[in-house]
C-alpha cells in the first residue's frame, strides 16, 4: 500500500494544484461575488478543501519517500 501511495500521490498532488488554480482563476472575476455569492462561497470552500488535501498528500508523500530511502 505504501509503495502504491508513493507512486500515485504525485499525480494526485498535480490534480489538486490544477483544481486550486482553476478555482482561483474563477475567483479572480471581480463581479463573481456580487453576481453569485453562493457560487463564490462554494468555489472558495472547494479551494480550501483542495489545499488541505494537497498539504496532507504532500506530507504523506514526504513520509513515504523518507521511508523508501531508509
């Protein structure tokens, strides 16, 4: 399981980074908040969740990489 995680996590981290960038691009629209505050809130929450998952995935990957080196 650890070896599989070590192999799959970099791709998952890239997916999360892309999702974060896409969300941030949408939020860069200055009219979004006034036009659709619920969408703005949903996208903001999605970015927050993606960042948390990305941070956890990066930590897990680093732990596994250190174990693989040892």
